[in-house]
């Protein structure tokens, strides 16, 4: 189990504890004395179900929309323009004509995702991360005050419904602002990333967004900015440059780029990728060196990531290792199937560079193993 899986488990346990305690202590007691729409007491679980369901649904939907709206407002104030906004898979994305187009898309978040592009070098993502926290906390405080002071809410069916909304909102706050890497990107971890390194991470993040936009527009000749790969986003820029160099066959330059990352960046996420890509580059230059590096430099944790990651770049390395180092036909076929599924889902052609590297991997396997089925 990966470290972020353990953190995710802890966060879900905390969220579950909040929901269970609130349901057993506060919500059930409020329903015991609540008056329904017909003026009669709501007695029993079955009678309370319609109210609970509606309150639960409203709290999830409204809070999800509210959070992404806060992201949009925070981004605009912070100096960004909006590329796309995703609410529960319903996405409004800006196309090449700068017009928003509606569609369905996956997202990296609890209930949605807002993607941005900096207008200038001074753009800051801090308000993007913090505004949802302020608004959700204000929502909780407001509902508590309404329950306490409003006679039209206290002892009516609205009180337990408000408590349901408060409970779900508190659970969402715990997830969204827990300051570590979870199973999806949350505001707490994002804030930690962009505020690390005395502002260097924010600069690197903006540069990375600009480069990604250039790549999406078909510009493969983007320039590497004058920053070090000593933050997560700085390292990602260098890794993007590595992918470009490797896909063009500049293996020595690509290997030098990987060494630059390792010299100044010890983040585990980056180190695993750099080690795996080093195996790929060495396999292109000297297969014996690749085997030695795999046996001597990869830890057991690195190998677990290699075998279990859903990311195309790591799956590509898994394919190469299975075919040329472990020499396992079954593992190689398994990797091929997982890669094929990922590429099949690539509606927006975001794997252009990875596809080029994948073709080089297939070519290397054909040449070394002489397998016509690759």
C-alpha cells in the first residue's frame, strides 16, 4: 500500500467518524423531536428517510458546485484565466477559439476540478486554494447559528436536514484541506506544494502550465525556463523536457536531464519516475547497463509502483522491464493490455509524447527479443 493510500484511508476514517457521531448524537436526536410538513412528529427511521436523502443530495451537489465556483473566483482574482471547470464529470472547457464547450470528462478531485492558465508571472494560486475553505466554514457557521436562533428551523424537519448539510460539509472540509497527498489532488496539498521553497514552487507551477498550454497547441519547441528542478513542478518541467529529448532520440541529452533532476530533487514521486526512465534510457543505449541499474538502484517500493501504477509513463517502463529484464511474457502481455486501454480512452490526444516513447519501446523489444507479436 502506497503512502498516499494510507493517508487517504486515515482521512476517510475521520470523515466516517464525523458522519457516524453526527448521525447518532445530533441528527437522530433532532429527528426525534422534529415536526414534519404535516405538523406531526417524525417518528422512526423510515419516516425520516425522504428528508435525509434530499438533505444529503443537496449538500453534496451544492457544496461541490460551491467549491468549484470558489476555485474559479479565486483563480480570476489571483491572475489566472479559466481553461476548464468540471462539476461531477460535467465539464465546461475552453477550446482553441477561446469559447467554452460542454462535455463529459474525468477529473482529479473529490467532486470536480478547475484548470487554469496564468495571465502573467505574478499569478498566485493561494486564493484558489483557500477561498473554498473560507466559504465552506462560513456555510457551517451560518447553518449552526440558524439552528440556534431561528424558531422556524428549531424542532422542525429543517433542523436535522441542516445538521446533515453541516455534517457532509465538515467531512468535505477534512478531505479537501488535509495537507498531504491523497488519492486525488486536494486544496490542502496543492497549497503546500505551491508555497514550498519560498515562492519558487509557485513560479515553477505557472511555467509548467504555460508549457503544457504550448504543447497542447502543437508547439514542441518550447524553451526550458531558467529554474532548477528542486520543487515538484520544477522537476515536472525537466521531466517534460526529458520526454521530448527521449522521443526525438537524443538519449545522451535525456540522460543528462534525468541526472539534473536527481542532483537537486529528492521528492519520492520524482525519484521513482527518474529511476524508471533511467532504465529506459540505458536500455536504449546499453541493455546490460539497464539490467544492472534495475537490480542495484530500484528499491522494493519502486518496484511496487512499477507493477501497480496506472500512469502511462510508468506502464511503458513496466512493459520494457517485463520484456527485456524480467523476461516475463505474461507480465508483458498484461502491460500491453493496460496500455491499450489507456490510449483508447485518450480523447484529447494528451499522450502524444508518451506514444512516441511507447513506439520506441516496442521497437527496442522487437529488436532485442525478435517478437513479431509486439
